[in-house]
């Protein structure tokens, strides 16, 4: 069995001599198996672009310890007795877990010999290239309509591509963390977007204002994964008149950018965003803020170029009568 990832070799004997024994992490491969003709010897072979022949490590009675505390994050360390090396692995957890399980079964001698043959590990073997994790598209002509997107992408930026409809191929990118679709012509997003565990979503300079706040096409915001992961949401420059109430479902949101829209009010549920630290809503038509905003622990708030002055002037009017609850809450927040 073979895995590919960032492998680092740490020589413990050098550390004991006060010589740095920690090597550089390299994109390389790690294979476990038995060489043809040697039924008893189980090896782990480390290959890299610089070491195509590979370094072999005997497994039987030679592994001191296997550290698997962070295996769910794709990290593990195999400590050998001789040579006194630590193999530090960082790769996809979906690769790592079966690899460690195969190693365990190999040590217990419960895996068929055919499964553990190392015949494919030769001097001509090539380490697969580092998977692409970032893609930037800055024009319609550069859009990968035929090629699609690498499944390994973590950052995807599609700007100035004249996109009017969301490309559903993006939904296949389960490792995606940052999605930037700013400077396009989008009016809505599919509900399935809520299945991605995004950290950052940039949608500025689009046309989402054409979709009413009550429209179900905003349901992607409350998707079971997105609502638990999203930390940055940028909806600026979209001609929004109202924010969808689903915004209040984004419990991990830290930064909300909604400047340069046509917002006359903010949803009362905004105060439920307990992790919000930065609120940017300048250049709108806001006359007051919801009372719930007092519950927020903001580090910064931008309210420039709104219509709060009209509310303040009303306080000096002679014939106001009994103020509404909304106005009372607004006065309290402003004061």
C-alpha cells in the first residue's frame, strides 16, 4: 500500500548530539509491503524526487511507537528503533487511516502476502505531483469550463468572469475553504452550497439584490455545514434592500461586510452572532440599529454614510407622541 503527502524525517541520533536532526518536509511517498522473494521481511519504503531508489525501514521488531493522536487531521508519526528515525506524515486522513491499519495488520501477519508486495516500488517510480490547492480565474476566457476543478482545491477565486449562474461543479469540492465569486453577475446560489464547510465566502459586486430577502434561494446560508463553519461573509456592493433572516444562523461568523447596499434596516437576529467581531455596513440607508446588536462583542463597526441623523433630529421634535418600541431600541443603541 502506498500513500503520498508531506513526509519529514527526523534523525533522533543527531538531536542527542545537539545537532538539529529535523529534516525538511518533502512531498514524497510512503509504501508498506514485502519485497518479492522475501516472505518474512516487511518494509516501509520512503521515496522522494531526490531519492528515487527510496530508503527502506524494516518493520518487524523495529517500530518503537506510532503516534496517532492527530490522525483525523491527517497527521501521524512512526518511530523506528534502527535507524533512530521518526517518520512524520502529513497527508489526507482518508489515505493515512488505511495505511496505518495495513501496517497494524502487517505486524500481526494477518494480511495476505499478495496484498503486501512491493514490486511496484522501483527506481523508475515517480512521486505524483503536489495536488493543486488554489485556483484563480480572472476572466471569462480563463474559466475552466471543460477541464473542471481539481477536487483538491482549498481556495477558489472566480472574478470578472461574467458568471450569471452558479457552477454546480463547485459543489464537488469538499475540501474547499475559501470561495471568492466577487465581480460577477450572480443573483442567487443553490441551497446545496450549504453542504460545503467554507471558512470564507466573498460575493461582493454581484446582483444578489434582485433576490428578495424572503426568497428560499437564500436557504444556502443556513446549510448544516456552512452555518457551522463560515467565519467571513462579504455581501457588499449588491444593491441589497434587506438582509435575509438566515444570516442569524451563522454562529461562527467573525466578519460581516454589507457596505454599499440599499439596506434600510438590519435583521433583529443579528444579535445572535455571538462570534461577530467586525461589522461593516457603511454607505447604506440605515436609520437605526436593532436592539439585539447590544449583545455583540464587536471590535470594529463601520456605520459611515447612513441616515442615522434623521432619527437623532426627531428626538428634538415637539410632536413626537409615544415612540415605538423599534425607535426606543434604536435610541438606546445609538446612545
